[in-house]
C-alpha cells in the first residue's frame, strides 16, 4: 500500500539518500586523510542540500505525484563510512521504556517446627493489621501472582470475624478464648486457635477525636488507585465526625504544608472541600510531612481523647529523610507523647508495603491497604472505633507447651512479630495494640506425643518427660500481658489449655480459619500443608461460610479460584517485585 508524504518529507528523504550515496562512493576508494574526509563530507552535504531544495521547489507543481510517492528503503550502511555520521542521520529504533515495578516487601521465612522438649515457650506480639490481605486481593484481581513476601498469614486470618467471645465488662479490656481440633490437612495433628476480643464502643460514645489526615500528594500518587481513591476514602469518614472532634489536613510532596487547620468535625462541607482541592505533583518528602503532622497534632491534643495521625501513602519517600530506620525512630519517639500513627496504603507499581507496616507498628497504630471504596468503608466507617480508639497497648502472648503432652508445635504466621522469651515481662519492649471491638486470631499446629504425626527426626539421647503431677492434663499454659492506655506497667492474664478441650471436629470458625491459613500457605509455596490442594481449601471454606453478613467469606471463595489460576499457569505478573530485608 502506498503512503503519501508531504513534500518536505520527500526533500528530507532525498537529502539523506544523497548524503549516504556520497559516503558510499567515498568508501570505494582508500580512506582519505581526516581533513580531506571532512571536506568530502561537507561537499556531499552541500550537493545533497542543493538537490533537496530543487526537489522541494519542483514538488510544489507536482503534488499529485508526491501523493503517490512510495519512499525507497534506506540503503545499507557501508563498512568504511564514518559511522558517527550515519548514526546521526539514521538512528536505530530504541525500545520503549517501561516503568519498573519497585514494590517493596519485608523478606522472611515461615516459622519452623519446634520440639517442645527443647523450646517449650513461644512468645509473640499481637497483630491487628489487615493490609496484606487486601493488597494480595488487588494482585489476584489483576491476574498477578503475589510474591511470597507479600503474604502475611496473620493479616489474612485477622481480616475475618470469627465470633470470638467479648469480655463481660471493661475492667479487663478483652477476653481470651481457645479451641483445639484436628488439622484438616493432617488428622494426626491438631490446630490450636487463640482468640482475643476487645470490648466495643458505640460511635456516639467515642471520646473526642483529634485527627490529622496526613496525605501524600507527590507525583507518584496521580493514578486513579492512589490520590483519587484516597480522597474518596477520607470522604467516607467525614460524615461520621462530630462537633467535638477536630480534623486537620497536612500534605507533603517536595515539602510539607497545612491544607486545613484544626476544624470542628461537624463542618463536613468545609472538610470535604479541602479534600477535593488536593492534587498530586512533585517529589515525596515524607519525613517533613510526618514532623509537621505531629506538630499539628500536639497543638490540638485532647486529654483523654483520641489523638491519631492517619498517614495515607504509597510509601514512595524519595527526598528528605528516606531511610526506613530513621523514619521508624522518628515515629517511635513521638508515640511517647500519646499521639498514635496508623497507615493506609494505596496503589501499585511502587507501593512500599514494608515501610507502611513498620511505621504503623512504631506508631502504636494499625496498617490497612485500601484497594476499593468498599475496603475504605470497611476500615474507616464500619470499623471506625477499632481504627481510632485504642483500648490496650503492648499486648503480648506467651504459650508454654507441656512436652509430656505436646511433641512438636509451629506458630502459623507472625514471623515479624516474634519476641524473645525475656521480652514478655519487659514493659519497655513495644508490642501490638488493640482497638475497640478489635479481635486477634492466632493458630498453632500441634503434634501430640505418641500421635505419629511428628516431622522432626527422633533424638538418639533425648526423650520426652513422662506425664505426671498437677499439670498432667494440661496441654499448654497461656499468658497474656497488656497495658491500659497511658499506663507504664503491664497486667497479666493467664489460663491453662487442657487436653480434655480437644474436639473431634473443628467448629465453623476454626474450619474457616484453617482454610484461610491453607490459602495463604499455598500462595507462599505450600510448604506446610502437606499436599492440601486449592480444591480442599475451597471445599473447607465453602462448608464454613456461617453468617457472612458482608459477603467477605464468599468473596474469599472467588479469590481461592483466582489464586488457583495464577499459581497453576505460573503467572508472575508483567513486572518484577523487589523484596527488602
């Protein structure tokens, strides 16, 4: 098919052809000295230029011919031609650059199987975050296989409500419960579920809130799943605010600024108008934004109330204080003032999950990932009390297993929440916090002595102690420490886990929790569920849907199928993901 060209393009083509023809003729002779070669090139250019001008003038009277003109293929370069000039006239096509995926996740290994006779004590900090589940859901909906380090099992478990019993009153801010039943992937082993449920508070009874919305408005936040979704998310929170609440908006890009001074929460239109004005552009100075947010929060501090910063970002800090350790130190220093910091993650491609999670931990807050308006409503409206109001700080769990009854155990998840045994009683060691109505779920996989389900090879010189004494019927002893808000000294709760509590069949909540744990393990490579398949995960979950008020468990069934698809085809996504230590 012929292509029409404007007459100027015809002249340019002729010019290039003439220059190359002159160079080719020169190449047929021995290469002249540099000066002569330069003169030859300049002469060829002048002659070709004259020819191009003549063609241009002539073509004005022959536009019909020009319209039917088919440009000739460019001649091949001659070996002896000056290559620099050839490249300048006929540059090689360059590949189109694609944006690199620089999402960052903290690398870690699954918890190992422990022999109870050697390591009878397991200690960890509780975790109420759910960001990993929503972030992985986003990847699966896009047809991308999540990197293993993006999957944090405990955040998958804690995304769902298992109906753990609530405390009778507020003297003790939460209640601890346990359940023991066979593991679905191996009936020779048991699952121990530990549930912690905090007391709830009606929205109308929340104490006055001093909220600072810290918004990343850098250039990396331009896409629809970042700043536009962020504005929509905070807009869902605004109608819940009351006259006694105060709201400020701080933004940061290349520098930080105050967009909305502390404003009564019932001025909804004023707050929404300030959100609507936010635009993305520039670099990301998150350090300055955090400092300004704490300064504004201190000015509006409410004694006995909620004082919290909600940091909404993709975590792509690239100017100012960018070191993650330095930022964590900054936030940890400020939490002592009674101001908490929670993080809301947005977007893809450069999302810094590791940064968002660690800053929330350091700030006595929680981390959530917002992938849809529905998730924003879940976190900021339906779970508003849990997101804003802390009822217990530095909550630690320690379980001592009876080696006469338990041969082996493995904590499922919580790899980056593990604590040293001596940290349990040290009130200076930071741990997780529980908000109003929050619940925490942890699973242990146990192998009872004599069950035949052991995974570790027997010791030549070691033997499990014989059962006896008052603790003979105890499978384990559970201890829990916590601090009431504003207090420096922790309180202790403890309860035995009896072997007689073993059920022949798991309850509906434990069956669904087992399905979630299996789903997460298969996404991480399936190293711990012994051949359990996606079909078995789906069947177990389908048989334990229960009262699925918000449809989250049914949504989970769809994600299992999406996970099956991306793992069976080996899909890893279009771009690589960077994991950091």
